[in-house]
C-alpha cells in the first residue's frame, strides 16, 4: 500500500494552496504526509486524476462502511428535522419559499447572518417560534457542542432543544472521509446542501481540534518511578482459543511487578524516571471528566508524548548513526551556508556551489533511500511474522494430531465407532488431498460431502478458496503437490488438518470427530 500511496503525493507543495491546518501532531503520520494528502484534496478539481487515484486505494468494503456512516448520520439529522416540522406545525411562510434543506448557504437568507450568534433570516414573525424547522437547520453549526442553556434559549421549543442536544457523530473521521468519497462518485447526497453542510460541520466539531487551538495545560508527565515491587500473583488465562498467543512460561501464583505485567501485555517497558502528570489529571477532573477516565487520559498523554519522543530518536535499521535523520538535516544546513559564503567571496563560486548542491542532493537522496529501505524491511518483517504465526498454527495442529493418536493407542475400535454413524455429512466445506487410490475409494462413501482429489489431479484453486478446512493424507502425496496445496491454503488463511491413520475407517472417524468438536 505504501508503494502505491507515496507516489501519489506531490513532490513539492503548491505555494498557492492555503493550508489551514490545526496546531496538532499525529502519532501515525508525519506532517509532510498530511500536507501532501491535503494538497491533493484541496486541488481535487484541478488534479482530478490524482484525487481519484488516492481514493482508489480505499477498498470497496471500507468505502461502503464509510458511506454508511455518513448516510446514518445524515438520516439521523434529517429525522430530527422532520420531527420538528411535524410536531411543531410550520407556518405557510416557512413552506412557501421552497425546501430550506436545499438552500445553498445560510447567508443567502439575508444580511442578518452572523456566524458568532443566532441566525435571523428575513422571514415574517419570530423565526425561532414561527419557523422552527428552518431555525433548527440554520443554527445547527452554531449550536453543536454549545451548553444546554444556550441551545434552549436559541431554539425556543423544548423538543427542538432535546433533538439538537441528542445529535451525535459517532465517527467524525469516517464522516469527513465519506463526504469526499461521495463527491468523487457524484452522489446526490453531496447536493443536499443544507443538510450535508450541517452534518459535515458537526463532524468537524467532533474532531480533536474542533474546539479551539491546542494549549499546554500541563506537562504530560512528571518525575517519578514505576512500582517495581513483586506483589501481583500471576494467573494464567482461562478458555484460551487455539489461535491466541500461548501463555508465558510462568508458574501460577508467581509474583510479578507492574512493569513485568505491562511488558507481558504490550511488549513495552515502562519509562524508568517518569510518571503520569497529576496536574493534567486534575485539569481533566475540573472539566467534569470522571476520575477513572481522567486518570486514563493522563496515562494516555504520558505514553503519547513518550512514544513521540522515541519516534523522533528512533535508530535506522542500517549501519548508520542513530541520529541519521538529524545528521542529514544538519548537513543540509551546513552545505547551504557554505554555498552562500562561497558565492559571495570568490569569483569561481559557481563551480563550488554546484559541487555543494550536488552533495546536498546526494544527502537528500540518501535520506530518501534510507526511508524506503526502512519501509521495505518493515514490510518484510510483517510478512515473516505472518508466516511464523501460520507455521505455529500448523505445528500446533500436528502436535494435536499426534497427541490424539497416542491417546487412542490400545483403545477398542468399537468404542470410537459407537458415537459416529456413517455415511457422515459434514456441515463445513472440506477438501482432501493425498492418499492411495484404494484409500480414497474406501473413504468416499463414508464422507460423501467431502471432496477428495486424486493424486494426479492438480489442486483446484477455486475449490481451496471456497473451503473451510483442508485435510491431507501424507502417506501418498508428492512434495511439490503437498507444498502447492499448503501454499494455497496459507494464502487464503484456511485451516489445515492431517489424517493420522492408514485405515480409511479410522481416518473417517478422525475427520468426523474433528467436525463434531468444531460444531460444539
């Protein structure tokens, strides 16, 4: 995804574009990435192709969910408007001028519009009383998030105030992104100007920077030491699913510290000389945040700042200094200064400046290549991690099969057969590979719903894609054939099982028992 995403961003920001960005830092994306995306979005009318390609990276399922969030918010708001129109009878003056929800801009109602106070359209009679629906629409952007007293004073009617106070945007990021997707697709929803503008403005008001500029009310952390005493008795998890990570090799009841528990849960070590800020927690409490949430937010502020500091000092995965990015930036500054001095003092400064410029470009190119290399290593690591998890799951299943086989040694055959009646119909879609021809001929009548493939038949990709489980009889299957089946199943994230017997009857019992256990 990164290889497709970064080439779509402009190499140089358009100086004519006005980037009205809030004073906020993002822990996931750099400011250059954010400004690059903003440049594409703000220039979407002139750079339609880049705009469409950028949104083309969003898969259909995600795009559908985003649009669904927008439609849900729009319908919620529209139903509140309709309730006001139905319960508080609109006057003839309110309905004679056309549908207010389709008017392009609140300012088009007259010259009395003031973004700092209630909007008063040029309509006969008191607008809050005689034109409740229109008044609700035009004042939404001004009242979202306002104190209840102000909402009630402005909207006049108690029910209008309740409907305004109850309007929420569950995911403002999704609503804002969905508007751009709808605009790209030419959806009619973007033309419901009054309603759409109200929902988008409400979504913006819900964003972290939607209240005002950022102010530092307190440092996110203070001096302190985490509790390193061994005083928490360890308890292993209960009912652990097979795909979950295993419990660590720690005896039950063994005493652990807070730092050890935190490391087990997250993989991070607590900072040794810092603690969450009490001053910041108290400020949250003063705003009415419950104590538990205030303490959690103080911890979140501490770790956000701590991880942000680590990100700025993160070593590169190459044989270069840890402060490689700072080193290259300092080289940029030094080389630029030398180039300016050379051009002023010597007549042949042009040649020296060209050499310095070349070095500057090489430094920038080295930084870019280092960043690209780091991204590639991260992708390789994620791929290796996914392969490792799949291998662990497969080894776990092999160990389980071996354990079951050992447990059944010496067990009378009629004891296992008593619980299973053949032919057995599986509820899940199962495909099987391997085994001698006589074995397949014997087992097929017992498991008619399972699709068995001949040894000479190449694996059916579509059959594996549509299966819930893949079973393998390893006593008669070639290595290339086996690995082709394994690779397909892993790619589609389909569970793999192994027959542990040569007998067709015992293999059928093994598969049926596994299906029964899966259905419980």
